[in-house]
């Protein structure tokens, strides 16, 4: 089977391409910029020529791109996209309904939203990892030897993520309203309500302070844009900083993040960790690995969680509904549903090595059996789906 692989700087490229070749797929790699406009005649002509020359069974990309769908639709070839970002505003393009599409979302709530709206080109598929790469044979036998607690990920304190700070000119009433929303959402797991509470004068004030118009070819609402790109990122930033502050007061905490200037209590900031060369060593070498999910991910299992378990690390995560479809709590992973619960479970599992190590082993074995790229690929490229 022939795959035209749209290659951009996405997580999973190496693992996905390795798995495709291992399973006998023939690949042609097309280097692609995510900054390509939704209407780019030069790109469209070039991609069309590549499709006609290679005659693939499928065109594939991580995440969904309307311009690729447009070309695939014109060339009558199936476009498979596996979305690992949420929010992903490209999904609200009119092109999502193109019959050439086979779009896979890792967030079940997001998938159900599209299904409810009769978008039949969208399907549900969790993400995956590559335990074979993450667990090299030369690794030392004992896990958790390097750190008590680690967190690998963005703090959303970097300027490019701080969209909330652009809302400088909103009224005091709107500021108070939003602050209350952020604090309330930070304390609630499993239900995201901010988008439905943006309306009337609040929404008008946001639009005046920092205009955020929808795409010309999309159906995304401004409530969606402000909620997911401004407010839920701010909730995530607040939550991650609070957790790091609370835990680092009591335990040494190792942080791997792009914001090299961040400091807090007993937290050691190592800067960013390379996804392929450093991350699995950190996960395996930490007694507890935190997953603090970006709040715009409604129910899905983040890639970080699969990579922690696939590395043989112990996963302590916030509540996310989709975990329970595939993993057993306190057998394969552990979750918390409040700050108090997080602190209690951190205390417990740092002092119960045998239980913690058994859960890490169980999570690793579950992922190795059921959640690899080799397991997902036949679903993505099922011929008669």
C-alpha cells in the first residue's frame, strides 16, 4: 500500500514512519510547511503533481490541513489525518466535510461534537507511542532513580501562549467575570464550561479589546476562539504553576519546559527536553511523572501520558474521561481530581515504592500490547472504512 506522507515538524514523525515501513507500506515523503495558506495555488499544483506521479492509496498528515484536503478531493484520493492538537481550529473549515477525508481525533468529546453535527468524515482514535524506542535494552534495571517528581511540558507562560494578557482594555466588570470563570474552571475536572458562558456584553468587550475573527472559510465561533485560545490556556497556566508551587514546597521537583526563566521554591528548571533523546530517560528515571492536561483537551488522553507509560514511568494525571476506556486506575495509572487529592496521592506513592513500580510496569505492558503505532496504523488505513 502506498502512502504520500505530508512531513512537517510534528511529534511522532519518526515513530510513525518507522512503523509504516515495518508494516510494509511504501512511503513517499512530501515536506510541508504548516504556514501554507488555505488557498495557495502554487502549493496546490505541486501537491497535485506529486499525487498524480506517485499514485498513492492515501495521503497522510498529523493534524488536519484544509489545503491538503482541497487537493486530495480534486485528485480523488483519500486524505487521512490524525489530529493530536486540541484546539485545532482547522477542523472548523468547510473542507472538513469533503468526502475524501478520514479525520481521526484523539479526544472523544470533540469527536462526539462533530458526530452530533453529522460530520461523517470524523472518527475517534486515541494517540499512540513507541515503547520499543522508549525502552532501549541498555537502560538500567531500576526505575525512579533520578528524581522524585518531574513535569515535562509547557507552562504556557511564554509570550506566544499568553494571549490572555492581550485583553488589556476590557472593562472591570468583564475582568472580574473572566477571573471568576478561570478560577471556577481550574477547580473542575471532566467538564469544560467557559465557552458556553461567553456571550452578550462579555463577548462584545473581548472583541473590542482583541479582535479574533473567524477564518474566511470556517464555521468556528468567536466563543470557541476566545475560550480555547485565550481563556483555557490561561487556566492551564494557572493550574500548572499552582501545582508546581505546591509540590515543590514539599519535594524536589524537576521541570523541563521552554520557559527557562521560571523559578519556584524547590523546583529545578532544566529547560526543554528533547522529545527523542531525553524525554524517555526523564520519565523512566522519575518516581512520579505528572500529566497536567491542557484544558482545551476535553476528555482525551494526551500524548505525554502515553509516552510516560511507554517509557515505563509512573503516571500521575489529572482526571480525563478517556483514560477509563483503556486503562484501570491504580492498576495502570493514577489520577487526581483536586489539589488535595494530588498532594495525598503524591505523598502515598512516593512512600510506597513497590505499589508505584507495579503500576508503572502494568501501564507499560498495557501500552506495549495495545497502544503502539503498529496497532493504530491498520485502523487509520483500513481500505474499506
